[in-house]
């Protein structure tokens, strides 16, 4: 319909979230996903998958937000636009 906004696919959300996680990691001073994962006692492969747009559980979103000292809402804000 004319004037309706296209709804992003779930994978679009995950990819946008992955981009946001990478930006936050870099802003926190971690040049590599591996260094970030080791520092936060996460699996390196698993964390890199999140930055690449892998589906995340709510508990993981909460944990990642806590690492960046933001709320899950702040982490997810704007991903649908």
C-alpha cells in the first residue's frame, strides 16, 4: 500500500544489531571481537557470530547491553527504522 513503511525482516534486525555491537565494541577500545570476548569471558566464535547478525536470545541481549553499560532498550533502539 502507498505510504506504508516496509517492515524489516528479522534478519535485518539481527544484522543491524550486529553492526551496533561492533560500533560499541570499537568505542569501548576493543580493536578485535576476540579481545572483547576474552575480556568479557565469552566464547570468541559466539561473540563474532553476534556481530555478524546471528539470532540472539533475550538473555544474551541483556548480557551484551550490561557489558556496554547501557540498557537493552538503548541497545535495540532504532533498529527497526
